[in-house]
């Protein structure tokens, strides 16, 4: 009954841009549909068979072909939005992902059958997205990957897949379908053939021989690791474009920390082959390590820097302006913003907008309309006088964005906030408006005081003190640093590594890759807590330098107090 219910509602969002049948008389618009060409440009990151993976170009389109990875692994590329992968095992075939339609998978399977006639023993759905699960079933008596409906293969998926599909199909489905059609530029339906999984992965690890959970584009995503071949099947954890951390059509949250942690798990396995569900497979241990390292660091960079600026009190439009990938990452061909976009990842997307202008740009355009900053201030004054307090607040904010020292704009903004607070009966809103007005006028200062920081830092476990460091990393000053520091604490035996690279700070209990590890030993955890507190309130080091060196902190050569000080000053330490 549950399966029937699921199939009834599995009329997935209309991702396809061509009409297809299953048997004779297929009406195939695959080649000449302009919207399809546009979408494949995004999904394929434009890689042609004649191009190496590191020569990706967002303007090119992948051609239909079967890519041979090894004698046992083949990838169908260019037949659909996603790839389908055939693994030739001793007793039969394993098919990883089945594309978004029966028509596409039928063509792929015909090509696979030219390579192997072994029976399909296993199907793996890497995650619930339409372009991975809809091409498995028999439609109109055409046999695809499920060749014998009375004896179907094992179909593996994450244990969360069915619940994820059900949630997608019930809550806010109408608007999700509409927004998906807008995002993908189509409103055409294809024949679908979803088969309910009968085997489930429920272990959150990729170190299993078969598969494990690697959340990224979705929380139900799984990867498959074949240690004998040093081969990892990565689903959508990595593809040749900046990752789509925020889907503009609207999806469940894609947690960036989960995503870059999944990429790290794959990198830790040191695969020789990385087989992707979009784009070409990558071969070579060194190349894969380089790609995965930069990819996970780019995700962490956007997450940490956005959080850092939010904690410093900046609003979303301003944060969008400030968070930009370091140039050496932004220039990499596999981090081009032709699918995911940094600005969307930082702020999200408002469906009514056709641009992502940040606050500074908007303020400049408002000044152009008004004629000058002085005119903006005057318009704000007129709005306040007429009782249009919200408009007065917005105009004065634009003026302050362009001239932060404009006292008239500051006074008008303070008055607008106060008026908005007076006008509302909602206590929480009244408090927010009026406290903000008091801050802006300089009457009060709302920030962590030294006693607050002391209480906060001493309430944490020491490991947690390190966990908050990445979101305090001053990337604009320290992105070129490539340090690894081992912190040791004699009183508890705790050891924590801090690695700086690509504008991020990575915290680990295990030694990272790299030869040069600097080591520092503290007599106690509280000594380091005191150091953090003193740096946060700006008073500097908590003890005389000679005493630190002599008894309480030990540096292992060639690490020095000077270098340690440089590294510690790469963090904001609760400064707003």
C-alpha cells in the first residue's frame, strides 16, 4: 500500500525539456531544445569528450557517449541530466543512478548491453533527486534496468530517501514544482519509472565496502567505495562547478558543514578514481586530492566567512558584498559559478528579483535616482515628516551606506526607528526598533563585555573553543597562510590540530597532510582560555613573555612566539 501511495505521488517536478515515449515512435527533442541546451550547460559545466576535466568551460555541452573508466566501470554521459554508471561485478551488473526518465535510461541500457550481457543484480540511488531515480521501471512493456518485475534486483538507497520524497511531494509541493520549472526553464513531462528501494543504508560513514551516507546536495545522499579498485562513486558531492549550496527553486536545507565534511571523508580515502553522477570521472590520486581539497575549502570558506560577518552584525545584503572566494579558488575551472553561486549561497534568493544587487550597489543606484547623497537625506526627511517611517528608514540607511559619517542621515535613521517602535503594539518589535535606535545614537553599546566573554569561554569544553575558531578567521588578512599547529595541553592530555590554508581554519583531532607541523604545549587548558579572553578584549598576552616561555608555554622549534602571535591575530576572537 505504501509503495502504491508513493508511486501515485511520484509525479516529480518537470525537469525534462524533451518529450519522450518508451518504445517505437519516440518524439525526441533532445538535440534542438534551446532550454535543454541551456540547462545542460549548467549541469555539465560544458565538458566535451575531447576536453580534460580540468579544462571545463561553462559554455560547452557534453556529447552523448559511454566513458570507460576501467574494464569494469562505464559511465553514460550526455544522455540525460545526470549520468548512469555501470559496474561489472563477478555475478552481475551494478547500476548507479538511472537518470530522470525511462527513455533516457533505455538508450543508455542499449549501449551498456553492447559491453556486457550480465543480469542487473543491483541498482543504487545516490539520492532522491529526480535525475537519479526515475529511469528504473518497466513502462509500456519496455524493459529497462528492471528486466524481470517478478524478480527485481536489489535497489539500494539511504534510509531517508522515501521520507525525503514524501516530504517533497506533500509540503509546499505546488510552489516547489512551479519554482522548479522556472529554475530549469521548462514545463514538459517525460515518462517516469521509479521503483521503490528494497535495501537501505543507515550508517553515516563512507568507509563501508558498499555504501554510506555523505550528505551534500541532499541529506539522503550515499556514496559507494570499492577499496580494491580505490574507486569512489560520489553522487553529487562533487561536480565541475561551484556547488549549489542553495537551490533557488527551494529545497530542504543543504548544510554546508555536512557537505564539506562529506568531501573530506572522500578525500581521506585517497581514491584513485572519482566517478561522478554529473560530468566526467576524474582519475589520478594527486589530481583528485587537489580537486577535493579545494572544493571542500571553498564550501567551508563561504560558510565560515558568512557566519563571521553575521556575528559582526552585518545584514544579508552587506554580507553578500563581503564574502567572495579567494581569487586562487575562484579561478579554478571546477569552481566556476555556472551552477551554484556564492551570493545565493550566502543570502538565498528572492523569487521576485532578477538581480542580486548587494547593499552598496543598491545605495549607489538610489543615489543616482535621487541625484546625490544629500538628496537621499532630504527625501528621507520628507518621508519621516509625512509619517512614512519605513521609507525614511530605508532612504537614510542608503545614505549611511554611502557616507557612514553623515550625521543628518544617522539622526533621521534614529528617528525613523524610534517612530516605528512607537507605532507598533508588538512588544518584541518595539524593543528591537528602540534598542537599535539607542545603539545608533550612541547612548548604549550592545556587544559582548569582557565578563561575558570570560563566562562564555570558561563554559565551553576546550575542544569547543577550537570549534568556534573557523568562523572567526580573518580570511582577508590571512588567506595566504599555510600553517599547521598542534596544540597540546599537559593537564588533560588533549591534542588539537589547527590547519590554515585557502582562507579557512580546519580543526582536527588527527594530523593533517603536510610535513611542517608546529607544536605548542600549554601547562593547562585554562591558560589558553585566558589567552583567548585577553585577545578578545584587546589587552594582549596574559603573562610576561619570559615567564610564558620559561614555564607555562613551550614552543617546539622552529615554532616561535612571534609566529604564534601572527597566527592568533588571524582570528577575530569575539570582536564585533
